[in-house]
C-alpha cells in the first residue's frame, strides 16, 4: 500500500552572531532564526523536517565559550523544536551537541515525534578527532532504527558517511529512510549509502545542497543555490529487484495493475525500484503474488552458489 511521506530539508548558513553575545540572548536569537526557516516549509505540511548538524552552534564563539553556551542552552532549543513538531503534527530531526550527566558530550540527532516527544536518539559514531580532544565529544557505538508512524529511520552525521562499519549496520537493518545531518556534503557517498542500505536518503547540509535520494542511488530532489531548502514527497512502499529472471513477472505485474505499480529502471545497474501506489496492496503483496526475487535474495543465492562451486 502506498506510504507517502513529505520531507522538508533545510540547509541555511549558520546563525551569525558575536562571540560575546550574552547566552540568554544567543538562545533567543537561535530560536528566532529557526522559527523563520521553519515558516518557509511548514505551509507544505511536511511529515518530517531535517536540519543540519550542530544546528544551534555559533561559529563566532571560540570553543571554550561555545561549550559554556551549550551548557547554558541545555534543552531549550530542542524544546522549541518539540513545540513546533507538536503544533504542526510533524517529526523533527534536531541535530546538536548534547551534554551528558558524566560531563562528556555527544554529537546527536534527536528524532522528535508529532506529539513533541523524543522518539529516538542517534549519537555520531565517527567523530572528527578534535571533536573529542577539544570538545569532549565521545564516539557513539550504536546505529538505532527509530520507529516513526510513516516508517523506520536511521541516522548518520557528517564524518560518519566515510566509514563502512556504521553503513554496514544500516545495510543489515535496512531502515526506510536515512537522515543525514551534516556540515559536509559527502558527494557520491550519499548515493552509495542510499543504494547500499536500500533506503531513501535525506541530506540536510549546512550552507550547501540538501538532497533526497532513492534506494537506486538516484537524486530525486535537491535545494538550489537560491534556496537552501527543499520539500518533496516520497513513497516508502518500495523494494529493489534484479532484472535477471524477473522480466516476465514485471510485465505481468504491470499488465494487471498498470499505474498502480511503478517500475523504475535507472539503467546500467541491473536492478529496478518497484513501488506500489495501490491502496489495497503493498509492495510485499505484489512481490509474493508474482514470485519476484528481490535484489538481496538474488545476491544471497549467487553467493551461496559461489561457496558451493568455487575452484579447488
């Protein structure tokens, strides 16, 4: 059954400010800054709004003062995000430095639900060395899959995109959506993560291009040099299937359901993205009905064949 989700991604430049701005004023200015940016996408009634890594950081503040500001700020900015989520019945991905009870810190993305409650927290696994040596931020160790009412979400933050261990965890769990909050774009790694994890991917990049990429690794929406934001709707009821042995099944499925099923072929990759737009049948129902072999099942069968038939 069709599972549309409307996603907004914001990637404005960091909030300008003086290094000596009083902390109470700095927090209020930051809240006003994000209120203004949210106002640009809320008329589209998104299900999820994503913002960049360190979204409430003041770059002008030297590190010592910045850490004092974070401690003063506490959860005030996050609580503002929660208010926006509850008032507009949407999810929010709030990404920022977080103080821990033991005095250490984490670089975290908190997924806030439609009621303004924290649905799950991801701690950046692969922090840049100076995040620890200068900022006291420790590396996260988990790759949680966060349950939302529209599907499941995995998170990555900035430097994470360069490392296989965190990506392989998501490739195994295959969340519906990867939320990437970052100061760094990542280039082709965005596309590879989407394909390797068999997930839609939304990138929110500070002062750079925001993106939405489908599980084929193809970009389907982007912000521009004029507007550092995007809003688009994707259908999460989809699966990848290889072309081998499935051609006749695809034709039969299309003949029966017509525009109710989409078969997207990007070329050169050897697989397609199957999407159900039907109201009464999910993509899993269609895969079962036509006995379609999914991409991962086909690759597992090929690996098993290799293991049984490798040369002496």
